């Protein structure tokens, strides 16, 4: 009888490897403090998240600005291109239309 049958395989997958398609959780926070959570792939364009958020809160996507680390998110940005991590926060600002100074 041999002990080799009871040996675990030597090549195990690395669970911590950053997979480009691994979904991450993103929190979208409005200026009033409301939080909406999304789970998206790192390769998903953030314009898709912006559209989903806008319809969820009943606003026109053109009237909302999305900021990550203080910079405005562009339509073709992805979590991977912005080097986002799981549970990162996107800030939402409602564009002020009109007004007088």
C-alpha cells in the first residue's frame, strides 16, 4: 500500500489571483448619502453602471456626474482601467442646471 494516494495535489489554483472578469462590488453614493450597490465585472464599462443607477433613482443619466477618487468617470472607463478594488465607492453629483450667480 502506498501513501501517494492520500497526498493532496501539488498544483492548486490561486484563489487570490486578480481575474480580469472577477466581479467586484461597487458602492454608488449620492450627495445626500443614499447608497446603491452594484456587482460588476472588472471589464464592464462604467457607462453601463451609470445607466443602471440613473434608471434606479429615476434621473436622466445626462444630469448626473459620477466621480471616482475625485475624477469624473468617462463612458469607456472600466473598474480595471481605473484600478478599482472590491467595495470601492463612486460618488454621484447631480448636475446643477441653470441658476444665477
